[in-house]
């Protein structure tokens, strides 16, 4: 699933290519991908409008239009948003295609069709609870070590599950949670409220570090993730623990272990992240 760094990479490229362009028409190839309003209402909402900017909140992409309406994309497991300068659609899983004024296309593809597209007026943004209730993001001024410590103290759940809850921190997914916990030296099953202030400070620093590194490397690609040009990221080549079950730790050479925490596959080093 694309996480915050991957979605940010998509946002940056798409924004550069489509900001200011007019949407001439929409080819809705799979109507059920449009969750709000109905397909005709969606078409009326966006056709003829100019794209003001492509923004992001957590793992959501927000295409802001010149009439203040917003198209919200949630890519989920296999969604992708790709800009095609010639307008040619080569993705056999293209579900919705935005036809732009200069002959280019913005293509939403989704293999498993688990993603969602909403067309919302400003007063309707609260409809998406995942967006409305999202916590502060890594790398933002609101996400501080003090905030992380105060929020964690109130929760008894495993710290890995805490990090994945978008109500507490927006944008962190499975890959970057595992990586941040490794860098901070925190066992993924530690209760969130058991972390000391100094441990939360290390974890805060590690979260920001892994998110920034993921963006710098163009995102992490294992199977489905594509950036806005249809290319792949390279961060998978630099991971410490995620998807490295049985391989030697890059720090101590102990075998990386895979367990399940809160229903999610979790990778960690039993020596570097010893349970305390």
C-alpha cells in the first residue's frame, strides 16, 4: 500500500504537470470507483474546471479545483495516479481517466479496485472521517516529540498498532512503522504507554527520518506502487527490517524476525529491539 512518502512523491509530480490545466472530460470506465456523488454528479462537479493544485493529507491525494471543490483519491492497496502527456492510456486497469485541455490525461488505475474517489464540495469534506479525524503528520510543525509522548501515554496498545492508527499520526503505514521502531530501538510489542520520554523522543526523530528518507528515495516499490510518471521508487533497497525476515540485521547481524502485531506483519531485530 502506498504510504505517506509514496503519496507525496505522486503529489509533487502530478502537481507540477497538471496545476492550471482544465479538465475537458472524464472517461469513467468503472463507475463504482466514484463513491460520491453519483457518476453524473461527479462529472458535473469537475468537467470544465481548472485544477488549482494537487495537495495531500496523510495518504489521501486532494485535487483542488478552481471552484473550491475537491476530488479526493485514496489509493489503498493497488491504486495509482499517473500523468500521461500524450493522453495515451496503456494501463489495462485504468478505471477513471481525466482528459485535460492539452491532450494529456490523468489516469487513475487500480488492479484490485479497493481505492476510492470522492468529489466533494468544501462543506462535504467532513464526510470522510479518515480525513477529518486524522492526527498530525510526520515532518509537520504539529508533530512534536511532546505530542507523541502525550498521545502514547494514553494508550495501552502495542506501539506498532499505535503508530498505524491514523487518528494519532497521519500517514504512517506498515513499512515505515517497522523502520522507525528499528531505528529507535523499540520493540514493536511494547505498550505505547510504557515508553519513556527519551524513548518517545528517539522514536519521534526516527519517524521523521524514515519518512524523509522514503521521499528522498522516490518511495518504496515491492509490487504495485508507481510514482506519477509510472516509475518505481528505490527505498526498498535501503530498508533495515521490513520484508527482510531471516536476513541478517544491518547493525548486529542477528536474523530479522517476522511476527504479527495487531493483525499486521511486523519485522524487527530481536537484539537491537530487545523487549525491555
